[in-house]
């Protein structure tokens, strides 16, 4: 049986708050791209903590990527599928894409498990920004991607990330934990029971 960890809304909030300090110091993002569904809530919380006096809120754009599905009898633990499915993407021809060119773009997701989803997101976004920049004659402008996740699982990864992201301190995981199944509050059917389970845990995330 897979070990489960229950994470509360308050814990997510505080993880975002703590990480925001480093994100502001190291990345100075102009824009966030949330990987839905799990990246939406962290991105929104993070936006409040990334707001600096006198500057507008950092915009959040969304992409939808799906790899996992519920297959077994356990309604909480899901299994990875074989390929990443795009459920939502940026419009290549629109402002959405040209807005990324020359910017510091922070990709936000809740969990880095096998790294398949993050590899896909970074590779495809880099590719599309490069095409858009070329089409607009803006290839000289450097677009920098960085990554924030709430949880990174310390395990052998299937996906890889560009060297400049990993080695350039452009990857931040608020918490690194062993290979357990994490239950997030937004997935809970009974949030009171979820919070009770979280309170009973010996290890707090
Ligand atoms: O590191 P990986 O092994 O790729 O797993 C991480 C991804 O898995 C989950 O998405 P999921 O496919 O469950 O889609 P969802 O967020 O819409 O539920 C999660 O939100 C991450 O995006
Ligand atoms: N909720 C949830 N989704 C995941 N997707 C990949 N790993 C996980 C996990 O541990 N928890």
C-alpha cells in the first residue's frame, strides 16, 4: 500500500509565502504559467506574495496537462498514463504567446513526481516561444523559464529539465519528500476528514 500524505490549504499557503521570497530574489518573474489543474491554486496564492508595492499583479496564464488517472480501487491514488495530454494550451498566434518573449516566466505546478509533465511543459513552451519570437523578428530577446512546485519527490525521474534551469537555480521545490502519494486539499471530497487526517500525521508537510 502506498503511503499517503495529507496537505492542508494553510500549509499550501505558507509554502507559497516562504518560497515567494526566494522567487522574487532569484527569478523576478514577469509572468506565471500555471499547469492545471494542480498548479492553479498555488499560482494564485503565490501571486499575492509576489506583488510588490507600486507594481501591478503578475499575470497568470494557464495550460492544461494531464498524465494521471484513477485506475485502481483506491479513489485517492492515481496511476501515471503513458503520455501527456494537452487539455489547454496558449494560442500560438495571439498576444498570449508574444507576451512571453523576452520575459522571466515562472512555471507553477503542485508536484514534480516522475517529471514527465514538467519536461513536456518546458520543452513545448520553449519551442513555441522560439517560433513566435522568430515570426515576430524578436529572436534576440531571451526568454527565461523557471519552475516552482510545492512538492518534489526524491526519486528517479523519467523526465529531464534543461541544464540551465536546474543548474542556474531556476528550479524551486518548497518541500522535497520521499516517494509517497500526496493528497491535496482541493481534491478532497470531505475537507474536514482531510484536515483530520493531516492533523494526525506525524510528518507535517
Ligand atoms: O511529475 P509527473 O509524474 O508528470 O506528475 C506531476 C503531474 O501530475 C499531476 O497532474 P495530473 O496528470 O494528475 O493532471 P491534473 O493536475 O489535471 O489532475 C500534477 O498536477 C502534475 O502536473
Ligand atoms: N494528488 C497528487 N497528484 C499527483 N500526480 C503525481 N503525483 C501525485 C501525487 O502524489 N499527488
